[in-house]
């Protein structure tokens, strides 16, 4: 329990120090280009096939009790990692105490709040767009569709369309617009504007808004992990996030 609490403290400090990723401030003039399929020639030479990243796969039988407990936290039914660690989780498990602490944060911000998965995925995609993160976007666009997020709304996020000049779009109400705007400002601006904050706190309350910030912060940390260890999308999968020229 002590190591678990210590791990949570470590993660809290990491969130405080997460770097702010910036994007083009003039979204409407940015030209985004499709990235096509992931191919073997796009994979850097230092990437290991077993993890599609710079670090090897951890082996449970080579880990101590702390490591095995962290491994079993992820690799069990219902987590999405039943077949073994992959992506950022495969990297986190090189630091088992950190990995186990992150799991509770993941469960809280992604599944443990009053937001439904449709809005959760909307926030995740908005975060991935603002930090221009291919892996994160390509992993979550299909999940967003499965959760019921409309394709037209996904296109608004994907191309950073001006929220104030959109035609009527099914499903894009004040809640969705506010979440997109709040995430854009939180990640890409010097601070969240007073007007946006006032609207958000009124709509979601103190706890709800803190959980939204936690979700954005968590996926920034995910992205930093993917960036540091250059985790690659699988060969043969489509790279779904268009990037600026």
C-alpha cells in the first residue's frame, strides 16, 4: 500500500510537469495532409519488433513481487491488455511502481466519472489533435466511433474547424463545443480564458472539471511516453491523423 501511495505521488508530480504541446494558432489556414498507411520503411532502426518501441518487453517471470503485481494489474480480463502489455503500458512496466499508480489514474479519468464514453473519447481526440499525436489519435478514433461519437464531430476536431462558424451538426451541442474549446485552450494556449473557464465550471462543477483536466493531463503523459520511447503504430494500419504540411 505504501508503494502504491508513493506511486500516486510520483504520478501527481509528473502531471504537474507535463509539457504543453502547441499547435498552429491559425487553425483555419493550416493545410492538413493524410498520412496513409504505416509501412515497414517508416519504422526507425532502433525500434524493437517485440514492442514496436525502443525498450524490450518485460517478462513477468523475471520480475520481482512488485513488478509482478504491476504486471498483473494490467494483464488480466477487462483491462484491454489480456494478451499482454503493449503501447505505453509496455514502457511503463519498466517502472512497476509508476505503472501501478498510473492504472488507478487511468481508471478514474477514463472510466470512473459521470462522463459517458462518447464525451470521454471526444476529449481524448481533442487532446491528441492539439498535440498532433498520431499514435494516440489513430488508437482512439475507432474507439470514439464505437462509443457513438459522430463522424462529423470527429472531422471538426481532426481539422480544428472554427467552432463559431460551423453549420448545424448532429450531436454537436453546447457541451461538445465547450469540451473541444476547453481542451484547445488548456493544451495550446497560455491559459484557459476566463469566459471558457466560467462556462466549464458552471456546466461540470469543481470535481467534474478537475476530472476533465486529469483526463487531458493523463493523455499528455501517455503521449510523452510514446514520444520518448518512439512507440510505433503496427505496420499495415492506417495513420488516421492528418498532419500539417
